[in-house]
C-alpha cells in the first residue's frame, strides 16, 4: 500500500505531513527506526522548501503551490518521491556542509547531509512540466 500527500508549503503543512507519514508507516509495519528516518527526512526536505526555495512566477507574499509526496513500503524497502514546483534544486549537487565544531554555534546547514546519510539511494531530475522530482530509498537500520 502506498501513501500520497499534497503538502502545503507551511509549518502547519510540514507538521501534518510528518504525522501522516509516521502514522502510515507504522500501519504498514515499517520498522520503528525507519519510521523515525522517514519523519526526519520529510521534515528536512519540506523545511528546506519553506525556508530556501524560490518559486518561479510567484508574487511576493503569495502561497507557493503544494508539494506532492508519495511513499511506498514494498518488499522491505521504504521509498519516497517528492515533487515540487520550486526552481530546480538537486540535493545531490549541493555541497556538503562542513562538520560543526563545539565552538560553532551556527544552527542549520546539516539537513541535506542528514538526508543523504539516511538514504541508500537518491535520484533527482527536473521535469519540465512538473518541477523537481527527488526519489529516495531510506535506510531501514
């Protein structure tokens, strides 16, 4: 069984998406560690859209179009596909953030590294008619 969500690009949309994906995954019998990974990856990817994405043709102050998230649990693999209409952004091409030191009080910058480490496979393409399409297979343990 799969899950499809339309996620408003807002903090409320982020929280609802996390709760919905977690409930769906638990209902599918996904191992608890992988459920946590799914929740964290959804948080990082949607938070990046909220904080950093640029939306072509969107007037200032207007609400961006919702992102689409598809999740699938099949044959012991947890896969997700995120589509959004923001300007092209390939998380695989983004530079790795430098590891934070104890003296570094900077917040943020490590989310994409977290997503990369929690995934066994990531692909990206920009679809001319649909925008960004990021596919991930998450680590189970």
